[in-house]
């Protein structure tokens, strides 16, 4: 009951937050010089002031700021993110078209990093002076220090150019015919390096945090109780200790999820991965306001949904979370 | 049952436990011998830092990894030496034949599992019960440790329980498999006074019911007098004195025991529910790195101390009924 109540209030709060984000985004874009009319005029190779004024009237750009804002918010709440003149299609369909590529990249990297990070963290915590422990420390240092685009370029040079194991860019190879398994395999082949590159950042964070959390939990009184019950080492570590140690890792993963698109931009740029990051990058260069606003809005949505999911995951793992309202 | 009358259930001989710390290796327990017979209650008393908890952990085979180790001696349970037993064998014994209750009820239960699961788990592990049977038994055990409304409380999480209730759950876990030995390490230190008496009553009643032998570690001389048949007074990792409780309290043969008793003035007059903790004897327990010295470690705090006390470790002097005192002047105390 308290859980449902809490979820309801959090959702309400999330919607208010979204509207605030919308207002902020729109205001900032409004303050920036240049608008759609400029872009259209540019694409036509210049236009005289009369035509410019006509375009502005057509798109409601001559209206007062507040009216424009209200119109925009109203449209967005009806899932209408506007129309991109640069790509010549609705922003919503543009985003949905690019979303799967980014999801594949981000979810793949997150999942890999979470699994590997927890496993490495647990192994190194059980043997703090062992090889794995040093590996985790080294990995974390590398992950923190190396910029992700640099790691990406390094991987490209090593595994694509020199070893020729993986393609250098894109998500599909046009020469690979057919659908089904051939297509899937082709995509997977293209995805390996981008996923590993993005994963390197997360892995550093998760393995390090899991190691620290696990070390603390392994020294706790309830782990001693578990040992005193005569449970096997495996049960002590994976049943009693791990469930307590993953809470901070889940929290961090949730926070990272919030940076989905910003994190993906650089990796997508390096590998010309046709996802939202690339779209964001291109639309900024093209001053494609509706698309930029759409992506910003979508990012905010991801952050909020990510937080909600994190909250639910934490409640599932730790009964103390949100117990008292 | 028959053979346990002749040979002790637990026999510890010349046990020496060393801790590796930054200051080097020090004997946190030195030359400790004891016997525990089936159904008997033996009490450990001594100030903080004397090595009481270390002794308990050593008996459980749970010395802190890479820090503590058994350097000498043996711990024989039913004739089997636990110091050389395999980890798998120790896991069979722990929680089943020998159980332990810890000093810190607030943190000794796992916060992310229900108390029912934490009780049921030990039954599934050692009794091979299935999920449903173990859960049912967990409810009965909660009832046995006098937690009201056990059917509803069984799916509570530890944070929903008070300290006293958590310690009751710990007792339920420890007694679930009807162990032969229960080690209770200051089970009431963290609880308030009224709850302390209840927990002691509970332990005594259940212990008698199951015929469990108890090793009770405590600061509480009143509890010792009430609960235990024999006692061991520890000082700085060594046994200062041991013997039947009444005899030791009436005629202590070690100045340290005498000090401990005089700190509890009401003890001789009446043994009631009022149990103030031990007051301080002047001076402090020497630090761990000095535990290995060849001298009486109590000498610096003892008004009787002479040259011999400061230069040579005293031998154990025997008296009637198995009373022993490690003091150069035991006869005169
Ligand atoms: N993990 C450890 N590493 C190093 N030294 C330790 C460790 N645990 C305990 N000690 C030391 O061992 C000595 C004995 O500790 P122990 O916990 O057995 O005392 P105690 O008699 O149980 O005291 P208390 O009444 O406070 O519980 C103390 O000097 C303590 O500092
Ligand atoms: Mg202790």
C-alpha cells in the first residue's frame, strides 16, 4: 500500500519535473540566436525579409514568447515533438527510428558492465590481495582516467585497423544480404567495439564500488552469523553478503542510466553508430531546434523513468528502503 | 547421554590463540584449558579486552581470517579435534551441534531477509527440512522464544523488531537444531535491564528443556551466580581462576576475582533482578602486545604483587572441588 502511494506521488512529481524541464529547454533555445526560419531560408539559399516574416507567421514564431511556450508544452504533452525540417520528418518518428541503436549500445554496455563489475568486485573482495583485486584497481584507474573517445579510437586502431577483427563504423554492412540470423550476426559484429568501449567506463565504476561494498559487508556481524549457522562459503557470500552489497551498485547504475545519451554521444561519434547520440550531435550542428528540443525532452524522460526503476529495484533488494513514509 | 557423564562434551587443552597485528604476533589466549559436560553451564567473566570473545570465536572456528590462528593446543568436541577438522566438517557442526549468540543483536541479523527465512535456513541446512516444514518450524520457534503473534511476525524484517526481540530471534536460530553446546557472548550487554532478565530466563529455560550445555560470556556477576555451575575468570588472555561458582564467589583465590566480586557489593547478600555491571578495578588491562610476557599480568594492578609476580608467570594452584588459581599467593588470598 505504502509502495503504491509512494509510486503515485513519485510519478506526479516526475510529471511536474518534466514540465519544468520543458519550460527550461524551450526558454534556452528561444534565447539562442537563429530560429527555424533562418534554417529554412539558409536551405533555400537565402530569402528576403518578407518571405522570412511569412515563414515565421506560418510557424507561430511571431507570437509572444509565453504563447509559443504554452503551445509547445501543450503539443509535447500530446506526444507531438514537432517537425524537423532538416530531416524532413516528425521528431517523434526520428527519435524512435534512432532509439533501438542507442538502446542496444547502452543496454549492452550496462548489462556487461554490471555483470562483470559485480563478479570482479566479489572475487576481489574475497581475496583483497589477489590478482583480480589488482586487476580491478588497475581497471578502475584506467576507466576513470581515460576519456571514452580515446579508448574508442584506441580500440578502433587496434582491433579494426591492425587486427581487422571488427568493422570500423556503422551498424550494418550493406554487402551482407538477407535478414534473420545473418542480419543479427552482422549487427552484433558491429556492436562489439562500441559496447566494449562504453562498458569500460561503467565497468570501472561498478567493479570498484562493488569491491568496496562487498569488503565492508563481508566484515559485518550478520555475515559472521551466517558463518556461525554452518552455511557454505558460497551461500555466505552470494546469498547473505551480495544482496546487501548490490544496493549501492544499483543506485550508481541508475544514476549512470540518466547519462544514457550524453554517454553515448562520444562513443556513437567515434564509431558512426546511427543512434540518438549521433542524431543529437548532427542536429546541434544543423541548428535543428525541434530535434534538439525533442532529444532533450527524451533525455529528461529517460532520467526520470530511470530513477523510478532504480527506486523499485532498490525496494526489491532492501526491505528497509521506503519502509516508513 | 551415558558416555557424556564420564567424558566431557567439550575439552579444551592448552589452547593458545595468536593474533597478528601491526605490533607483531601476540597471544590473545594463552594456555587455556577447560571442560564442559553435557547440560552444564560454564561462565566466562573478565573485563573488556580479556579475550572472551576470541575464545568463543575459536571454539566456533570463526577466528578473524588471516589475523587469528590456533597456535597450540586442541579443542575436542565429542572426542573430535576441531582445530584440525576440515572446513566442510566445521560447517556441519556449526549451527547444528555448536551454536552461538552474539554480543550485538542490532546488527547480527541480515537486514534483507525476513526473520522467518533466517531461522528456516538453518533448519533446511542441517535438518534437511523442505521450505514449508522449515517455515512452520520457524513459527513454532518464534513462539518458543516468546515472541507474541509469531504467525505474523515471522515475515517481518529485522528492522521491524526491537533489540530484545532480535536477540530472541538469534536465540531461536541458535537453538533451532537443538545443539549440544550454546555459546552466548554477552547476549544481554546491548539490551536494557528489564529485557536482560527476560533473555537470561529464556536462555535458562530453553537450555534446560533441550539439555544444551551453555558457555555464557558476561560482565554480569549476578547472571553468573544465577545461571552457571562453574566459572572461569579471564585476565589478559589467561585464566586467572576457575571453579564452582558458589565456591569461587565465597572464597576467591585470586586477587583479580576478589576485585571483581567486591565491585558488586550486593552479590553476596542477595541475588536479585538488579544487576549493575562490573565497576572498574583501578588500572587497566595491559595492551595486547604485552599479553605474552613471562610475569603475572595482573601484577601492575595488584596490591600484593612482589618481585616474583613481576618476573615469572604464576602456575595454576589447585584447591578442593577443582578450583584453580593462577596466583603466586593463591593460598593466602
Ligand atoms: N580482528 C582483530 N584484530 C586484531 N585484534 C583484535 C581483533 N579482535 C579483537 N582483537 C583484540 O583482541 C583482544 C581480545 O578481544 P576480545 O574481543 O576477545 O575481548 P572481550 O573479552 O570479548 O571484550 P569485550 O568484553 O569488550 O567484548 C583485544 O585486545 C582486542 O583489541
Ligand atoms: Mg566480547
